[in-house]
């Protein structure tokens, strides 16, 4: 197939379905067509992503395409350059189709908290696609793009991938450059791919991973190639008791799918090892303090002067700040700025922010302990299948609790991969989460590939 034919197929899907799904905030049809025909004219097609369409989450800068990060605050903003990850995709021959919808600044788990309206799950339009990279997941699930970039601070790649029946990788913290990515919580944010198969995810990952001098937190730890496996003989897969406990609100169908996943892995030679991550139940509290504290600092730049919308005719400087921020930032974003500012404020910093940092260390230590007896961990991505639009949007805490299993690896900086493992009794997709040692993406990708193909033997391996 030519790049042009592939791009036209994606654009037709967008024309046919995106009115209802709303995966995209911006579609660059002309840019994609021009790029495709330029690629088709090249004799050399050996670039790793030659002619493949990729949708980019709207908190990642693409030169010449508007960027909002899902916020009215940034409406009309045109980034002056490509994010490093975008430059790398282009150098690898990818075609960028557009920018995808997201919860405002990445704050949410359903994409209902976008300043520009919700995205719907293409597999069941009454349901959410997950979030915050819900637009990226929906675009791939609806065949509007071959793959997508998302960002993940506490689950935002893994959970929408799981909700839309896709694979999605949050790399190790420091593995992928954050340069040109709108900051939410800088000690947690990572960019990663979503795609139909683990192998496709691995292809995009190989292109974006690696040291970038523009991001001081990116590392030059070597990126090892994935060795694809036919079986898992000798591999030790840990299962944390806390990840299958009803106490975390685990849905019975999700639990049943995890047991099916473990059976499939055992059949292929893996040894299942019970482990414990005793601080799991404190992960949400620690995450929602650390993430909001960092967000309150990062979002202070949107003051109506240096960045963002400016309220008309303010009488004082304070009024300018207050009205610009109160008018242009959504309620959830304001709630988190307040929470984070409080957690950092003099007198409360020790009781909240510092304590959360200590809990974060304990959570990381739990994983280190687990690596004594296993090579990777398997558990659920989300405690529940995709819920209905509107079901949790008025209850912030109910929404936060949905991140119970994804925020732990984020706090510990570990790589984690969502892998589709079939559907529940209502035919809604369920995703397992594979968690790896730091910088060992190769193992979770190899195991994820075996796991995905166990549930879908017809899957192409290209
Ligand atoms: N749902 C989590 C939050 O709202 C994680 C979001 C993300 O990873 N960007 O913070």
C-alpha cells in the first residue's frame, strides 16, 4: 500500500466517524496528504515508520499545528517547534494526521474533562475511552491512525489503551524526552505509544526512546532491542496479592480476565510467583499529592501575561491573574492547583507533600523487593471496564480511585505496558498491565507480545 492510500483511508475514517467520536482536536489533512505523496516519491522506504500515520496527543508540540493540551487557556496557541519525540517520528518517516483530545493538561481518567468536549469510545459510544490520552486511543481504535503518541503521568497511556482494546507503553521515567511536551507533573510525565499490537508499540518506542540533550532528565541508558519470544520458559512473573484484591474495587470480570492471562502465561512456560506490594493502598493518596503539588508549580506559568488567555480590562495586576486563570482553566484543574498549593504551603508541606514523598519511596521499595523473586509483574490496568459517559464525572474521588493500579509504577518510575486480554461479559475490552524493572522495557514488550497473541492468535506479527 502507498502512504497516500493509507492516509486517505485514515482521513475517510475520520470523516465518517470523528463527528461522533471526537478523537481529534485538529486534523491536518492537507499536511498529511502532502507528506504522504512526498514519501511515496522517495525510492528509499527503509525508514522504520515509512508512511505510517500517527496521531499526536495535544499536549505534544507539532510545529504548524495548534496546541491546546485540552485547555481553553491555550486556545489559539501555535507552538514554534516540534517536540523531540515528534522530530524523531518525522525523521523515521511517519505521517502526522493531527492532534488528539485529552483531559485538560492531562488531569483526568476519561477525557470528559477536556475543555473542548468529551471523546467517545469507538467500541461502544455510550462509554468513555479512558483518559487522559482518550483521543489518541480512540483514534487508533477507530482506524483513524496506525498508532498514536500519548503521555502518561499516572496511567494516561495504559488506561485508555486498555479501555479501547489496544496496547500502550509508559516507558521508564527518563527514557523518552519530554522536551516540547506540556508539563503536568514533571517527576512523573512520560511520552509513549499506543497501537493495536505490542509489536507496533515497540516499533514506535524504538524511534522515540533515548537521550535528548534538550531534556536533562532523559538518560543515556542503552535502549536494548526486543527479542521476540515463542514461549516464556523460565520466566518468573510476579502477581501482587494487592492487585487482585477486592479491596481495591476490582471488578469480577477483570479479575477473571487476569486469571485467564496467568493461565495463558503458565501454559507458555512462565512460572507465576505470588508477591506483595504492601503500600499499594497508599498509592492514590501519594500520587494525588505529588502530582497536584508539581502541577500547581508547572501551571503557574499560565498567568495571562507570559502564557495563555488574558482576561479583558483588568483593573489591577491581581485582577488580571485571577480573572485570566479563573475564566480559562477548568474546575478540575483549579481544584488540583488548590490542592497542590495547599500541600506545598508553609506549615503543611511536612504533613502532606513531604509525607507523600516518603510514601513514594516506600512504594518504589515494594517493587525493588518484588524484583528479588520475579522478572516482571502482571496485574490489571484498571480495576473496572470502561464506564458510561457521565457516570463518574461529578465525583472527583471516584475518578481518582480508578487509577489504583497505574499510579504505583508511575511513582516508582517503572516501565509498564497495557496489553489486551479479551473482553468482559458485556464485550468491553479488558487490559492487563505488565510492570518491568527500570529500563527493562524489552522484557515487558516481549512478554506482552506473547500474551496478546495468546488471546488473539490471528494477530499479524509484522
Ligand atoms: N488520571 C490521572 C490523573 O488524573 C493520570 C493522568 C495522567 O496520567 N496524565 O492525574
